[in-house]
């Protein structure tokens, strides 16, 4: 069952290895966005001991622009992975030292000011905190009607098959405890990873909090999501996890 609350606590979370917060950002040719994003993120999380991990690459190899150079200039640790978004996130999660670990996109569609909400959800005792575009206070400026419909279909399927109460499924703005990431044992290499997280969190009996999030349009560059193909991947994730 997904717990939904808007009022959440503010106590500090325990520190692991001297680092309170790790932010994991997969990138591929995001030179025009990543610098602006990192400036905004550091402004929000400056009161925490934190690290920013950029995991760069795609099926064709690493970024061909200045993404890596820009990320390093802004103090990020850069890792490489060329197997897909999910694989990049898993790579970053395994390297993360923080007691709170956050995933977010590099295209400036996620509002950095919502980081505080995701952090507070974990500080309040939840295992995973998930941004939702479909609860009160959330929304999207970047979802055409066919994607809204597809997301709602996936949400309904997961809720019916796994007994959950999610309101959003395919959104990457999330926070976790290290313990939660160990429990959910992620394997998906592509865009199905968000669905895998939701399903495995439910199966593991973890405490999940949804918080409202507003998705902006990508700032610069071309999006990596391919709606039809990635929709089929998500359907596959939903189906195969029934037998795992």
C-alpha cells in the first residue's frame, strides 16, 4: 500500500560514511542542461553533506558533447554505463555513499526545489519517496494525452496485480534509503526501471510515500524516451515480475 501524506517531518537522517545525501543523475548529451541543473541542485542541498554522481552514456557510447567536462567542472563524480537508463541508475546507486539516495533526470524537467520534499519523506521514516504527477499538487507540462493514458493503464495494472495504490508509474524523481535499494534488487537496464522499483517495493513490503511533483518540459536537447517501444518494455516488466 502506498502512503500519501503532504505534511512530513524534518528531522535529520543518519549519516553513512560521512555522507548524508547522494544524487544520481543519468546523462547522455546533456551539456546544455547539466551545468544549470547542478548549480540549482547544490543551492538546494548545500546544508547536507552530499555527493552528486553523474552516470554518463547510452547504447552508442558516452556523450559526444561536453556533458562530462561540464559535470566535473561543477564537482560531480562521473561514472560510465552504456546499457540504458536503468543500468546507469543501478551503477550510480551501487556507488552512492549517502544514507539518502535520490534519482533525478538531467534535462531540467524535475524541479530541484522538490528535493526537500523527497529528502523529508525519507527523514520521516519512509523507505522510498516517489514523486507523482497525478496527485493533488502535481502535474506535467510534458505529457501528451497518449502518454497520460498509457501511464494510467500501467498504474491500474500494477495496482490490480500487486495490490498497491500508486498514482504514477513511469517517473524518475525518487528518493531511497540504502537499505531499500538493497531490498528491491533492481535488474532492469532500460526505461522499465521505475516500474520495477514500484513493483519490487510492494513485494518487499517497504514503506512508500508519494509526494506531488510537477514535471516541466525538457529545457534543451532531444528526449530519450520512445513511447511505443518503451511502453512494451514496461508491459514486459509488469508481466514477468508476476513469476519472480
